[in-house]
């Protein structure tokens, strides 16, 4: 651990010293550059609020994770508080954008009279998406070998005594965290949006656009999955296992079951619909109470970080789970499982393509502009291999202002808000997974089941930005609601990891499309500059 003095008159020297320490700890150049920018923004905020007090930068490495903390002794000052300010008139809005884009990398705490902002420079080098994608075909191959070349007794032993217990342990650990993660993440998201009303008309229009795209995304998810997954997908064994697991109820019974009779009932019973109701209700109440309940908000935010870290730790075993699930499916159901998996992957891709086209249609219908400049510039987002929406936020804002002619005011606000609430492609993914599991286990997709899926997907999409590896938790929540075994999502997690980059990028493209629509309605777009982003005009014939 190395402590480095950080003063206003020596920022350059301090930054050089920090860079050298981070390089010595093996941090990558890209991570170092981003962390130095965050350290500078946080420090300037400390200097402004603390009247030039000297700061200390501390660099350390723990369990493979490189961290940089900026510390100031004195009265309580939270430089990250401005992240929650959604006012569009703030003087330092660009600084707020930088901090908001990287809020998942930073945490604030007060300890022993010191204000401390921890910046996560770089996690231990893991390649979970790549390993998960490779584990899927590897497991299928091993499963085929066990099925065709090994004695039945050996195959049954591997399936029931080796793979089965490991899968159950993983999903039991994950299900243990579903309730607290869902509750804390949704409450944190809603309280973080409490100042959204300060944005006035701009905020209302932006929320309206994102609401429309989310509902369209859910409709696309149901459309492609109901067409793509035939009812005959269920096997006799699965239907037998699921008999009586999910019984239809009337709308009145459904509404009555959403509201718990006491606060402990949904927690003890693990009733996800009641947990969703309780989390939304609590988030709205805390937003209305404001600073009067600030200690409660701080506690829930701390718990959200804790449970998010626990999910990340459990997520390190995902490649092994995907490998084991692939073997189990092949051993149990044979080679006919492979076409079903391919159909699932194809349905996901079709859903993402349709969402992309919907963004273009929205620009034509609601903004009255040609979608070609938007489509042409959207290709630049596809070239950035980011799996985190927040990492794409500055690029999306720069694209809006630099090439599409959108005012800085609208661009920064819509892309920032979209980073929090626009999870269209995640909605498509969750709906497709729900329908697929329903088909595989012979569940009748009644009106009540569809309403349950829509409500859960809507609310889960709100909280997904507040917790890392939220896809694991969301899929486990869906299995709990549908009443299917949690181990059934082992293969789906593998596909989830493989397609995560494309969903993240498509979500960011949706943020840009929303910015175009809102900017046109506010008359804050240079249409001449926007149209220059389209295809070059054909030369006239002489």
C-alpha cells in the first residue's frame, strides 16, 4: 500500500506518482487512464467542498483487485452525491456525467473522521464470458461422449453424484441472495431517481420514450418466442416433474397475492412478486421522505454493494456450471437438446435485430427524420467491445453531440437516464427465457402467467443496472416465479454470457435513438448536421 499526497498545486506530480504505482501493480493502461480521470474529478470536488484541504491517494491490491482511494480528513463531504442530481441546469453536468458513467466503480464511505472514495481500478483478470461461451460446446461434447461411449451406470453416476450436487449447491447459493439483491437494487434505483422531477418536461418526455421502447421490447420477446418455440418442446419426464407446480389463478387472486399480509411473509416464503411490490413501495416512500431518512438509504446502498459482491463471487463459478449443465442436459435428454439450444440462440438474435429496427422506426415515426444517419453512426458503437453499459455512456453522449447534432443538454440527460432504466434487450432476453422454460416444462402460458412475466420483467429491468451480474439473479427470479427447477437455467446462463456484449451495445444504441426523438421534440437538434451522418448523396449524371 502506498500513500501519495494530493494537493491543488501538485495534481500533475500526484497523478504521475499514482500512474507509476498502478503500473507496478499490473493495471492495464486503459484502466489506469480511466481511474486517473475519476481521481481528478473526485479530488476537484473534494477541493471545492472542503476549501482546498489536502488529500491523500492510497493505492493497493487485494485478492487480485487493484484499488485507488482518495481520502480527506474533516467534516462529512460526499463528492458522489451529485450523481443523484438529475437537474439539467447544473454547471458541472459534464463532470456529473463522468461520475455517473462510472458509479459502479466507485463507493463512498466515512471512517475515523475521513471521507473516502474507493475507485475500483481493475478486477482480477477473469474472462467469464469467454470461458462460459467455451464451456457450452465443451460440455455438449463431453455429454455426447458419456452418452454414447460410457456404460449407463457410469453415466448415471456422473449425472447424479457429481454434476447434480454441484449444480444444486451453486443455485442454492444464488437463490439465497435473490431476495436481498432484488429488494436492495430496486430500492437503490428508485431513490437514485428521486430528483428526476427537477428535469421537468425533458424528464417526462425521456421517461415516456423509454417506457414505450420497454413495452415494445416485451412484446417482441413474446412474439419471437411464441413463434419460435413450439408447444411440443416439453418432454414427458419434465411434464411429470412439473405436475401441480403452477396452478392458474383468477386476476382477483393474483392481485390479492401480490400484497403481503406482513413485512416478513415475502422474505420468509421467498415470494418474488411480493418482494417486487415491497421494494417498489419502499423505494417510492424513501424518495418522498428525502434526507429525513438518509441513514436508511445509506444502509440499503451499502447492503446492495455487499450483496452485489457476493453475487460476483458466486458468478466466478459460472463457466463450471455451464459446463456441468451442458453435460447433464445431453446425458438426460440426448442429442435432441442441441437443436433446442440452437433455436434459443437464433430466437435471441432475431429479437435483438427486431429491437434495433424498432429504434430506427421510432426515429422515422416520432421524430420525422430519416433513420439512415442514425443507423450509419450506430455501427461505431458495435466496434467498441464493452460489456458494461456505463462504459458506453460517454461514447453515446459524444456520438449524439458530435455527429447527430443533438444539444449537449438533451444528449447528456437522455443517455445518462437510459443507462439506468433502458434495458430493452434484457427485457427481450428475460421474456424469451420465460417462454422457453414454460415450453420445456409443459406450463400453460395463460393470461395470468403472461401478466406475471410482464410485471416481473418490467421491475427487474429497473434494478438490473444497480447490481453486477444481474442476469444470474433475474433468471433465478424467473424460475422461482414459474415454479421450475433453478438448475434449468444452467444452459441459459451460458448463452446469456455469450450474448451479453451485443445486448449491452444494443441498449446503448437505444439510448442514442431516444436522444434523437427527444431532441427533435424539444427543437434541440441540428437537422442539417444530423443528415450529414447519412449515406453520401449519389453524384448527379451529366
